[in-house]
């Protein structure tokens, strides 16, 4: 497993092998890690943001050595890494890099963003959101008109260009309105909402099926967590939350690791494992899940859980937690060999 520990204000990239830690210091700057992996030859990659002189800098650490891709004032970037063969693919500073060479994805400005990257053979997939300038009217019987301003939509960039995932979203919006009615919320004759959704993670199965997951927002409210298969919505994942990792096993069984999100009480956030759309909380305390893998019919989930008022790196094996350290930490990647 690969993760991040903080010990006496110093940051460490930690590789746990069957629970035994091997640590590499990466300094005392404020760090926000977003992804990690171990390559086939044993190199450890960790991607995230490092705050340097108050400025967030997208950074990839390779065996502890930093490489910085771009600065973001008063914000931070999603940073993700993938290794295929002898090439390193990085989403950083809202760009795709292959072996440190920036790729032209025709990102056009506001609303265009990248979150994750996945590679199969010569096919490169980058996911995130595509900015929109579109208004759509959705009619809700008997008299309600819902006007949606599209800010950004889920998108997949491939070798062939960009695909915007907008099909079936009207039905998601209608379901949300029906839920509002069930809770007794009054609907005015005409509604107007700002609408956005984006992809957070991607996985390509052995038979080249492309699975992506992300979150839909109307206004400031998280209203749906969705899983797409080959561009079509396959599951509305149970509950509301943020997906971070997908794994497909067996006969198209789909596992998604992430966390629920409660903006009113963050202490109620929980690590979640979705199996074919159904949610199972993993932590009894505040927790989050960042990566899932299935091996020999066992399900392994990496993340962290609050223990004694401190979030600690955690491995769940078939739902049973193992705490890897007493230090403030998070595990971001697990592999079984």
C-alpha cells in the first residue's frame, strides 16, 4: 500500500508491505495528496498539491523526488498518475502530460477540467468536465417548467477527441424534483437552476469497456453519484457521495470506492464501497475510501478512518479494518501480488 503520513510536522510517502512501513520524507510544506500507485518495476508514484510560499503547486513525487507541473493561486488542481509500459501519464495543472510533454486536449477555459487518466495499449483516456454554454427546459407535469443552465458536463477525452456525457441527465433532474416534493418542498411555477457534473475516476476493463464515475450538482447541492459504462449511465450509486476509484471483477461486477459527504456535519462522512450500485459504509467513525481492488475473491479498500481523534491510514479487507499506523495518515493505493 502507498500513502502519506505526517510525523512531527514532516511529510512522508510511506510504502507498507504487509503492514511494515518504509518511509521517504518529502518535507514540511502543506501537502494534499490525491492519487498514488506502484509500477510493475516497483517505483512509487504519488501525485497531489504542495503549498509553496502560499501557492498550490501540482506535484508528482517519483520515489520521493518531486516534479512540479504548475501553480494555482487560491485553488488546487486534481492530480493523477498512471504508468503504462515505460511511459508515465500525469493529469496535473489541468493538463495531460506524457513523459513530461504537455498534450493538446483543446481545453478552452472555464468549466474545462481534468481529474483522472487511464491507459490501455495506445488508447489514452482522460476524464473530467467540459464547460458548456447551454440552457435546457425540462417540463415537469402538470405545470412546472425547470430551466437548467449548464455550467459543465462530464467528459471523456480520448485519442479521437472529447465525448460529453449528457444522455439521461434529464431523468436524474426529474428524480431530484420528485424527491423535493416528497420532502414537502414547495416548487414555484418556474424553477431555474445551475447545473454541473463531472467525472472523478475511470477504469477500463479487460474487455475494453470504459467505466467512469462522478457527481451531479444542481445549484450547490450534490444530488446524484453516477456510474457510466461506455458513455451511458449504468447505475445511480446509492446515497450521495464522491467516488474515487473503480474496479471491475468477474462477470462485470462493479466496485466503486469513495465517501459520503455531509456538508452540515463532516464528522458524519463515511468511507463507502458501492457494489453494483449498492452502498456499504466501511467506517464507524469519520472515514474515506480512496482505492479499491479485488484479488482472489477478496475486496481490498485503501483509505483512512478517524481513530482516537486522528485520521489514520486504513486497509479494509472484505470490510474488516486494519490500521496501518498511529500517525496522521491516509492510504491511497493498494496492490496484491
